[in-house]
């Protein structure tokens, strides 16, 4: 049974740990071929691609492909918690840490969760020099409640964060299908 919160300020009954479990399960299902019918015949290598694996009133689960040089822009997930599991390849995440951007690499098998207010930019981690891109990096993402908006940011010359726009969306990581 999923945990529930009594506080009215929490937007969902799912906790970050629940979302990590959900993305791990989604990753296993993709790797086991249970979602093959949703996958493209050949992976686009010039643009990110995504497909919804599951959705209900509490959570939205997506498979996202990542290709070189296609970042998400610095963004948050508005009123949604988030989590991801990397299936293949690696992702670079640049997260706003209150006074600067911090970098981390998430390799295949790694997971991360995102509380409310988490501002980050995500991009496929660079390949080894001379490597030919054959398949995209793949990750499974879960958002709770399902995404309804994303805000985008820039780092100012004064080392602060400024929101540049907010967009209504139900697509993950600012992607297009």
C-alpha cells in the first residue's frame, strides 16, 4: 500500500521512494520487452523522443531517449515530484544548488529523485571521443502528480536564478513527441 500524507501542502500521496520504485519497475519492463509495441522501429538520433508507459491520477511514467546536444534547458517540474532510472548510456545533470550549478553524471542503472523546487538541466552525457552514436541514452521518468507545467530559468550575471517562462505541458522534460 502506498503511503499517504496528512499535510495539505504535499501535492501527491506518492513519496520520492515510491517514484524511484516505479521508475525501476518501468525500466525492468522496457528491458524485458513488455513495451516493445510503443518503441520506434529505429531510434531517432537527431531529436529526443518519448512515450508514455503508464498514467493515472497519481503518476505519469515515461520512457525518454536522449541524443547528443539536445538539453532540456534549466527547468523545474512545477508542482510535481519526479524520479528517473537510466536504462542505457549516461546522462549529465546540471542542478541549481542555491548559488551555482552543480554537475553529476548518471550512468546506466543509476537513479535520482527530484523534490518540489528542483531546478536542473539534463543532457546525454558526452560519448568517448571518436565514438559513433548508434542508439540513444534511455531513461524512465515518473512524475507525481502528472506533469501539468514546467518553469524555465536562467542564471543571472549576479549568480542568481531568474524564471524566464512557465509553460503548460503534459510532456516530460520539455520534450516533444
